[in-house]
């Protein structure tokens, strides 16, 4: 019996059988490796498709936000330009030879628009989400870099316009001797007439000079921002649409 098992063991370790066993083992290993590679490839393909679908959704939302920003900037630019031209027309009227303080008071009380477009906030919700969630990695490197820079640019623009508008409003509200027509509170023409009659012409001129300066400064900042940013945003929309083949 012992001899019988010894013969079997010897037959298994014969060169031909060893070669067959090794080939079989290598075949098993190869199949496992191929299976792993296929699984990884399928997983990568699924992940890539998921990322592309996510990017496409983000991109469509981002395009909508940028389009709204472009519309808002266009409105801001138009309003700032019109307002600046109006203030320059006041400047021309006050330099005419027939100028008097009554003209200045009339301009300040009836013709000057004290309002500015204060609530300036870029639609950056989608852009912030793309960056905070890491979805920025789904975009080509150069485009991802630009989007990151755009986020920082938005914050700087908002701060710049907010500070300049607040400076203007501080000057607007610094003196209570100049009630505007159709402003916020309307006490009636009788009270306003009495207030304006008792204003010092020199104080009125100084107030209007300071107010017009600050409003022109705000308008110029708004115009510079709009002229610089609108073409960039329109180009960005075109790039994003081309990326997702939306055009």
C-alpha cells in the first residue's frame, strides 16, 4: 500500500505533469488578472460617465448663472453710463454764464437721482459648489484654473462695488438739510420748501459737488467692471457650451 502511494506521488512530480500544473496555474492567474483589469476598466468607465454627467449638469447650471450675471452687468453698465451723462449735463448747466444758486438748488432737488444700484451680487452658487465639492477636477486644467480665478474675481468685484456705493451713500446721508423729491419719506412740499429756503447756497454747492464726485466715481467703477467682465463671461459661456456640445 505504501509503495502504491509512493508511486502516485512520484507520478505527480514527473516533469510533464509539473509542466501541465504550472501552465494550469499560470492560466488561472492570467484569468484572474484579466478579470481584475476588466473590472477596473468597467469601473473607470462608469466613474468617467458619472463625472461627465455631473459636469454636464453643473455646466448647464453655471451657464444659466453666468447669463444672468451678464444681463445684470449690462443693466448696471447702462444705468451707470446714463447717470454719468446726466451728471455731466448738470456740470455743463452750472458752468453757463447765467448760472445762479437757484439753478443749483433746482438741479439737486428735482433733477439729481440719489439712488445707486446697490444690491450687486454675482450668481456664484453653482461656481462655489463646483469648487467646494471638488467637481472642478471634472473640467480641463486651463478651464478649471480660470473658474477658480473667476470665483476670486467675483468676490473682489462685489467688495469693490459695495465699498464704493457705501462711500457714496455715506455722503448722501451726511447732511439732512437737502430732502430729495420722491425719495423714501415724503413730508409734503410745504415742509421741503421751507427746508430748501433756509439752506445756505455755499453749503448746497459744497454738498452737491461732493455728492456728484462720489456718484461719478461709483459709476466709473461699475463701467470698468462691466466693460472688462461682460466679454469674458460671454466667451466663457461659449467655451462651456462647446465643452458639452450644447451649441
